[in-house]
C-alpha cells in the first residue's frame, strides 16, 4: 500500500537539516512523483478467478485486456491500466468492488461473471456511484426491477432470450422436461420458459432443480428417459452443462431427445468434446460467423494470433464491453462518473445491418442473438457450431422483443 503523507516520507538527508529546513521546504514536495501517477486512468475488473466459471472468465479477461492493448494501453492519451480482483461470492464481490473504488481509485468497473454476484455488485455500484459495465450476467432483474443509473448490462436478459428462442424450439413439440440449476440464472430460465410453454398450451414432462457443481446426473438422465419428452429445456451453467452432456452421451442418450438451452458459452461446448457435443442454443457471438463485421473479424484474427486459439463468445463479450467503456470515456473527454455514463448512453457499435447500443432507459445493450446448433459431425477442434439464424429476424423488431424498460419493471431515477 502506498504510504500517505507523513514524516516517514521525508528524505533522511532533509530531515537531518532540522526544523528550519523543513519549514523552508514544504512537505508536499516529496509527493510530486505520486501525483504524476494519478495521470494513469485505472479501470477495475471484477471476474471470478476460480470455480467452474473460471473457464469463461479467462476469455472475458483476455478480451478485456486485448481491448486496452489495441489502444496502446491509453485512454484520452493517458496511460491506462486494468486492476483485476476476484469474485469469490456476492458478499466478497461487493467488498472487492469497494476496494477497487476506495483503495485503487478506479473510475469505472467491468465484470459480473455470475448473475448472483452481479446482482450484488450493481447495488454496490449505486452506493459507490461508480459506472459498472456488466459483461456476462444474464439475470432479467438486472435491467428490470433492480436497474439503476450506474449499471450497464451487455448480455441479453433471460426472458428476452427465451422469447427469441421460442419459435425454434416449439418445432420439437410442446412436451418439455426442465433441468435447471438452483441459482438466479437457472431459476430465471425455468420461470421464463414455463410461461412460454403455458401460453402455448404445452406440457411439463418433468421439472428437476439441481445444485450447482452437480457431479453425477445419471439419476436425472434416467428420469428424463422414462418421461420421454419432446425435448429437454436446460438451464445449467458452464461446467455443469459440460458434465451433463458428457454423461448424457455415456449413457447412450445422444441423438435421442433434443437438448435446448439459452446463452451457451463456447467454452462449455468445447469442454464436452466432439463425441458428446449436442444441442440447439442461443449465443451472442460466434468467431466463425461469416456475417461478423470487419472490426470483429479483425478482433478474432488478433485474438487467434495472440492466444493461439479462437476467440470464444466470452472473449468478444469482454472485448466489446471494455471497448464501449474506453470509447465512451474518450467520447466524454472525462473520467467523471456522469460524463462516462453520458458517453455510454451515446455509444454505438456493430454495423448498419446489425447495430448494438446501450438503451438509455434501462442501460441494457440491445443486440440481436444467434441461434446455433452443434454440427452433426465435428472434425475441427474448435468449430462446433452452425449458425441457424439471427433473432429477432427483423431488425425493426429489436426494441419490441426486448420490451420497454417500464414493462420490464425498470424505473430508473
């Protein structure tokens, strides 16, 4: 920790000159160098460093750092640095957010790898009055009833992804088996898709809620096999999805019943391996999508060159969240909180045919999602998906499918 102003900071030679010398030479002089260091613009990064989600946060962090490197590690012509602290739990994440603001003097924070952590972090961001750009969490309430002036969220909310995905999965039939994790993300998925199924006069063939980090899914798989649903509606995250799909394949179930889930992470499916990988999913981005704009193709190429592997969707999410923040600070020409917020509200990315931007009314990023399906035969170590469509199909429906902030429960002050 940097020492604050004290007699210990006075050079020894000067101290030996006595009180008269100290009077002639103000104590402030030794602090000229630290003051110059304040010219460095510091950005906080809150991402989990351990646990199943760490496979995703590695990519989120890589994309974030690459966004800064592309700028020569400068913002507004000043040196800029990222300070990365852990997200061990909702309470621990709040404490680390306070550290970033109060001790590290960051001007904004990126992060929010899990919905449970991000919901706590956004409340702390409001208390600390610090811009918080959430690059991963998808809980609907973040830009619904919990929305606040200081929080911006990149990922498409669960309820919106569900509405986007519904036309595709209804093609399998209306008898669904729910397998969801017992935390904010899984609960949100179950609630959203049950509403859709009820409105379609469908049937719940089974409904299992599983703990996070479940090591053995065999009993659930046996129940699914006995229920004979038209499809499985999944809501298990990251490593849990990988574990389930591997065991699904080991028990000879691959190809027997379709598996559908929103918000697939590329790292999740890569961890499964080509033999067991299966399913239809929504995704924000795919590195090999022919329709990616030139800037994003350049990002994918730069990522591959730097890290020796393709950019996962999480790498793009880390990159675009950070890029929007850095460019917004440039746009604002200031690191003051309200100036940064105004900059983010004015920022636009993507292309003319596929734009994305932060909506002023709830600070949700509005962007179209992809529907991707695992290839019938995977021959490449990384290339697992075929892009089946973009949703909503019509760009004009983008605002409509996200719903108005007021309808979603956001009443920002």
